[in-house]
């Protein structure tokens, strides 16, 4: 009986660690994608356009980039 209990504890602990690593990896991927999409949006700024138009354009580019990567903007 004690061996069975020990195996359960090890199994549950292993699952918890694997789950936290997967969550951390997914968050890291999202952060990297956000940085890439923000840089892409900033690079789209046109000096000849007004601030409002540039902001709308950057928002659209950021949103599209995030959706293309499979994340919510």
C-alpha cells in the first residue's frame, strides 16, 4: 500500500511540473510573438500620415500579425 501511494504522489508531481513547464513555454512563445508584432507595427509608421491614421494602421498590423501567429491580439 505505501508503494502505491508513493507512486501516485510521484505521478501527480510529475504531471504538475509538466503542466507548469508547458504553460511557461506557451507564455514565452506569446511574449516573443508580441514583441515581433509590435516591432512590425512600429516599422509601418509613415511620417506623412497623421498620428491617428498611424495609430490605426499600427493597431491593424499588430492585430493581423497576432492572429496569423494563432494568438489573440
